[in-house]
C-alpha cells in the first residue's frame, strides 16, 4: 500500500511539475465564491477570471475549496495556466497546485515508516523468543 501511494505521489508530482514548468502566469481576479456543503460544514470555492496570451478572457471554477474562504470577491490572484489549454488554470498557491503530490507523499511515507517499524519490532520479538519457541516445540 505504501509503495502504491508513493507511486501515486511520484505520478502526481511529475504531472504537476510539468504543468508548472509549461504554464504561463497571468493576473486574475476572484469574481465569485461558490458555497458547497461538506461533511464538516460549508466550503467556499473561488471562481476567477484572467486574460490569456491570446487576449481571451477565461472564467475558471476552482476545484479547491476552503473554510474559511482564502479569498474574497475582488481579490487579485496570480494564475498559472496551460497556454495550449487556457481552461486548465489554477490559482498560484501551494494548496491549488501541490496539494495532491504533498498529500499522497505524506500518506505514503507515514504508511512506509509505520509498517517498517512494525516489521522491525516483529523481527526483534521473533529473535528474542526464537530459542524458547524451539525448546517448546522440541518437547512436544
């Protein structure tokens, strides 16, 4: 499971790195906050506009929400967007860009370290009681 999660981390990191490398920056403006109910209460998802390098205005509905809202209507934000697909745009923030590689990396690392500790402890216990186990089996 840890290896799978770390593989997902690597894939999302590579995808995100390529996006950041190829993306163009633009000045954007928060034009709306969409409130959606979550398990823990409401989350606010920003809607932002920016003008791409072709001069077209793009309106993007962010997939990353927060509570409390990180932005308010009228806020200026820096946007990164794919020039080949300007609708593929994100607010230039850690949470918007690096959330999935970070989360999967943390989860994979925790699982890997935890399972390694359990394995080491199990081997130490096995070594400690190996002689007693062999003696007990010999008497049967």
